[in-house]
C-alpha cells in the first residue's frame, strides 16, 4: 500500500497559503499525516500544486495534470491513484485533518473490496480513504464531465463502500485559523 497526503486545495480561507504547511505542535500539519501514513504504507507522497512549498520536505510530490486544475478533490484522488498499479491500494489523508488515527485506516483496510472511505454522523469524508488503483479510470471519466459529480458519488459508482465512524474527533477539519488554534490547545 502507498500513501498520499492530499494538499492540493486552494486554501481560500487561509488567504491561499498552503494549509498543510501551517504549524501544529511545532510541525507542519501535512507532516503529521505523513507520519501517520508512514506507519503502514511502503511509501508516502504529497499531492499538491507545483511550487506550493511542499518541496522543502524532500518527499515525492504528485501534481494533478493541468487539465484537472480547479476540479477539486477528485483531481487529487485521481493523481494519487495514477501513481499505483491496478491492484495496489492507496491510502489517502487530507492535509487539514491532523487528528486522523491509524485505527481509522485499519478499519478501512478491513472493509476490503475495491475501496472504502469514511462516513461519520456529520456526513461522508471521501478523502479519508483506501482505494484500489483500478478505480483510477472511473475517477478520470468523472473528471472529464462538464459538471463534476460529488466525490463520494464517484467512489460509490466505482464500487467503494462508506464505513461508519461514530467518533467525530479524528475528523476535525482545519478550515480557519480558529480551527487550528482550537486543535493546538
């Protein structure tokens, strides 16, 4: 299994600054996710736009192709799956969920099948996922559409299953400086 930290978002609420580079407990948020995925993945990459600042980590970088610019998380998932073979599994973690745990990924891995992603009482979290490289074609087909379907709908259509998690804490998302300050406390 390989791991991909998704850091390709526009980060508008942070004035365009790369969220994954913001410090949490003295380290960039993205590195918290790299550490997590490194526990069970053979290699970990960061998916981000070119020159976003993640080059400083010295980790392999993945860039969604230019034709997918502005197409959201589906582009990041497809770019990550494009780095795997059809039978390889890819664990995805968004750079702005630094409280994710290994237990979540162990549960997703046990779900088996072509792929699985998190669901919570608050809603689906399709970027917290373990997907098969064979799903890449379905994601690329969705990216070619004029109107993009919702990420979880594409994953469902490809055969992935949503796995319910009751504890919301690991899925805390950093969208504002206030969110980051609360997590830091």
